[in-house]
């Protein structure tokens, strides 16, 4: 899924996918390092999470984020 979203974000250009590691393109939000990387990424951000959707904060569902 991360590869597909990365390609969509870059209009199908695979150079970004090949040059930037997965953990920088779609960091895990649950780790401090992942949170810092996510905040530093340009918008629209790709964020990964192993959590089931029912464990996300309620504020998430009022945001414009896509799941």
C-alpha cells in the first residue's frame, strides 16, 4: 500500500520510491522517531500505523485524513 500511495503522491514517478526508504516515506505514528519524521514530511503526508482503526483517537475521525 505504501508503494502505491507513494507513486500516487509523485504522479507515477518511481524515482522518489527508489531513493527514499519506506520508514521516511510512511513513518509509523506510534514511535517518537516516526512522529518526528511524519511532522517533517511535506504535505500531503503518508503515515503508517499497525493500530486497528477503532484504537485511533476520536479527533482523527473529525479530520480530513484519508484511511
